[in-house]
């Protein structure tokens, strides 16, 4: 069935991989990307597909009233909502920006969908992309499952938890067809270098210190971004309305062991002597309220919808490093201007 789908945040890291997958895999669909193009949004991420006849880009803020007109104009069948403020450190310095986009913006989109779909919800779907961080922080044992109580601990995760609650409330109250996924940390091409992996790659390449928060003992579960995009495709087409699915890589690393792995890969790729890049490791002040461990149990998605991650981390990290080293221009463009200001404020000059 041809469909018209709105993808919000499609110029960002994960969004651009989702847009590429949908535009190329479903030529019969019309894909409309809505993005405000904040510091994290970059049309370069979509350059390879932006001439496709089934792709259209609209620069807009999800908080704007214009969103209602967009729904009237395109009569969307589905929404895949990724637009968000997404970086924990920024949420610590400017929480209100997270309330505005992640909470108010999501409610605005829900209202626009409700208004546009008021005659019939049949065949419609509002798919909200969320994070495992809404579940809070784990000790060394156990995993997050879909039934784990929400216990967000940072302004970022609190704003995402709030948006998840609103999405479920619209399902319960108005019977809007919704689905939510909560995913673990993503890595791969096109990630803005404020997040751990691209920031480390950038610094190692330029012989700058690698800032490790605290003792580097915090644990994250890493998933290759293209595998996340495939999971989103599966859930959008086969997910059960009203359900939540966890998505994860079953791939836990302490930050310090991940950084050592990255240093090894960079030494090989840059032709450096073994151990050279690791000399850049520098322990810095810990993040305020730093969550110790995230670990996802994604067996529901695997058993019910047949998704599983395709790439081993060892392959994924090599592919990722190769991408950043090959796409020097992309990296140089995104670290110009405001990035330097952010970096100096965060880590010192
Ligand atoms: P990102 O920061 O790279 O991209 C966010 C995109 O949203 C950017 O293109 C930005 O311009 C756009 N945007 C921001 N505010 C907007 C607004 N008010 N109106 C319209 N567009 C706006 O983020 P990402 O890492 O690609 O994450 C995408 C989604 O996935 C987010 O909802 C995030 O919470 C979720 N998520 C991310 C991860 C991860 O590891 N990156 C893991 C799980 C879930
Ligand atoms: P990040 O990529 O910001 O993702 P999140 O906080 O959403 O998990 O950080 C991943 C981990 O790396 C987290 O434990 C914080 C840590 N970290 C550092 O040690 N140094 C850094 O410079 C950054 C950005 C993160």
C-alpha cells in the first residue's frame, strides 16, 4: 500500500539512516522529512538520496503551529518521530531546551496527528522513538525489559520519559494508534562528535586528549545505527499497536575498555605504533548524576518480530572509524563554528 510518512528529526544521526532506508526500500512511499536543522541536524547526511522522487524536506520546528498545516497538506498515514534534543551533557546545562522540544514538541505533534486523523484512526500509526535511559540506571546485574518501571535520572531522560508517557496517554485516552521503541546507545556514521565515539575518533585523529568521565567504569550497550534503522522498519510495519519494544545490541562495554578498543583500531588505521593513541586517554571530572549501566533485553522484538542485530561490534567499530576518516570534510564542517565554543565550555580550551 502506498503511504505518505512523516519522519521528524530525519537530518540527524539516526533519523538520516532511517530516511535512507525508507526512501530506497519503499519507492512507492512518499517520505517527508521535517527537521529544524539545529546544531545536530545536517542536510549533508541526506545528500545521497535528496534527489529521490519520493523524498521531500521541510525545515520546521516540531513546536510550531505550522505542523498542523503540514498534516492537512500531506495527509500522513504514519509518523516516525525522532526529532529531539539528544545529548545528556547539554541537558545538564540547558534543561529547558529539552522540555521544549522533547515534551512540548512531542505533544504538539500528537495534537496535529489527532486533529488530522480525527475522522478515523484506521491505517494510521504514530511511532515514537525513545531511549533505554528512561528506565534509569542498573547496577552490575540485570537488564531493562519493557515492564521495567520508568526511573529517569537526567534532564534528557526525564524529558524523553515524559514524551513516552504522553504518547501512551494519547493511545489510552483517544485510541490513537501508537507504538514506542526504547533503544540503547547507537554508534556509526554521521553521529555528531559531542557523543563519546565520534568525539574520541576526532580527538585521537588530532592528537588531542581523550576525556574519560570519572574512572571510565560506566557501562553502555552499543548498537550499530543501521541495525537500529532496520529495527524501526520492522516495528513500523509489523509492530502491534499500543506496544513497546526494547532494542539493544547485547553488547556491553565499560567506557574505558571501549576507548582502548577504539585506540587499537585507530592505531592500525592511522599507521601508528600500537599503544600510541591510548597515551591520549585523560581522566576528567565525572558527569553530574552519571548513570552507571544501561543494558537492554531485546528478546521481545527478536521473538515476536524476528529482528536481530546484523553486525558484531568488532566489525561495526572498524566500519565506523573508516567512515570518519574517509569523510574528513563532513567532520571538519560539523566541528567548525559553534562546536568549538561548546567544546571549550565543556572540556576547557
Ligand atoms: P540527533 O541529535 O543526532 O538528531 C536530532 C535531530 O532532531 C536533528 O536533526 C535536529 O535538527 C532535529 N531537531 C531537534 N530539535 C528539533 C525541533 N524542535 N524541531 C524539529 N527538529 C528538531 O539525535 P539522534 O541521536 O539521531 O537521536 C534521534 C532520536 O533517537 C531521539 O529521539 C533520541 O532520543 C533517540 N535515541 C537516540 C539514541 C542514540 O544513541 N543516539 C539511542 C536511543 C534513542
Ligand atoms: P554519550 O555518548 O554522551 O551517551 P549517553 O550519555 O547517552 O550514554 O556517552 C556515553 C558514555 O561515555 C557515558 O557513560 C558518558 C561517557 N563519556 C565520557 O567518558 N567522555 C566524553 O567526552 C563523553 C561525551 C561521554
